[in-house]
């Protein structure tokens, strides 16, 4: 599993839409969609914001 798939899995299990997660993580919906579809590689700061928005440890996003 890669980071995009992990973000999507965590987001859906939390019952969040892409819009809600993007707002919480302070990024655009289109960028989040590109991340989830592995069309962009996120920066470490973006991954950190997403992990906080999902309320999961950042390591989970890298190692799941």
C-alpha cells in the first residue's frame, strides 16, 4: 500500500469527504485527490497536516 491509498483508506474509515479533509489539512480538494490517486508526491509538511487532520500518527501514513 502506498501513501495515497493509505490516506484514502484512513479518510473513508473516519467518514470524511475529500472536501472536509482538504479543509482540515489546509489543502485543495484537487490536490488531495491527486495525492490519493498517486499522481503527486506530498511534501513532509503536507503529510504532517493530513495526519493531524485524520488524527492518526504520521508513521501510520508511511508504514501502513
